[in-house]
C-alpha cells in the first residue's frame, strides 16, 4: 500500500502550470498516511523530481540537508504564481531601454512593474531588474558600480548619462570645427598651387622661345650668304669669273 501511494504521487518538473505548494502538500499528506518522518519525506520528494527541477536539485543538493530545507528552497526557486503575476514577471524581465528613451521614464516603468509583481521586493532585486534592461553602453558602467537603493541607482546613472551626452556634443563640435578649418585651408591653398604650377611652365616656354630665336639668328650670322660668296679670278684679280675663263690669262 505504501509503494502504491508513492507511485501515485505526481512528479514535479518546475513548469509554469505546476503548483509547487500543492505538490509539497500531497507529499506531506502521504507521509502522514504511511507514517513517514521528515527524512523519508525528503527521500521520496527528491525521487519525484524531473526536468528543470531535477537539474536544480542536482546543482544545489549540497546545500539541502533535510526536508525543511528542501521545502523552503524548492518553493523559492519555483514559486506558484497566477497568470497575472506571470505576465507581470514576463514584462519585468523583458523590458529594454530604447535607444532614445530617457533614463527617468525607463526607471519609472521598471519600478512600477516591480511594485505590481511584489510590493515587498528587495531593493537589490529591483536594482538587478533595472540593470538588466539598460542600454549596453550604460549597462557596462552600472555593473561596475556599488548601488544599494533604486534611488542611488537612478542618481548614479543619470549623472553618467549626462556626462556621456556632454562628451558626445563636444566631439561633434570639434569635428565640425575641424571640417570648417580644413575646408578653408583647401580653398586658400588650391589657387596658389595652380599658380605655382602654371607660372614656371609659362616662364619656361618664354625662355625656350627666346633661346630658339637667338640661336636661329646666331646661326644665320655665322652662315655665309650665297650672295657674299662671289666668283673671283686669281689671274687678274677681277670678280665675276674664274681664272680659267679669264681673257687676260690667255694673252
């Protein structure tokens, strides 16, 4: 009969549709019927775990020494929540700060969800939810800070975000100033470069033309003219004929 009762006990895997409190009560009632003490209840309960619940137990069994510890820790790890609570929890773990969303709005939205899910939630848990949804550039900074209250979290992150905005504006101003200076330099330098490039070419061309003309005239001066090279007779010394044609030569 004892074995039959134990076999009738449902397993527990930690799924959302399973109610941990009812499952633990069923085990306790079976224990009373078969007159089991706490050590036996703990042994029976851990045999009925499966899925995520079994994995959790295997990872934390060194911290669980008896039925009371098992009951407490398992209930905390897999709490029974209503549909509305489950939806609130889903919203709480999924929000992400938008690219242009102000930190103040994100802060209010997350804390409202925390209050809706658990009005008595610890500040450390609230800060954890706030950190998880921050934009990546803010999240890296937040994880390195020591913050004990949500208000301290907001003040610290608001100050950091303001500094980042100012630095970004300074960089934009410097970039714009540099671009204007560079554009001005280009506008001033370009004509000078063109003039310096064109002037030597013009000067060289004029010099070359002058040298060419001078050389041509010099060559003309050195070259004897055909008109200057007249026929001269060596016999009589008169121009206009050669000695072989000279009439005085044959006299």
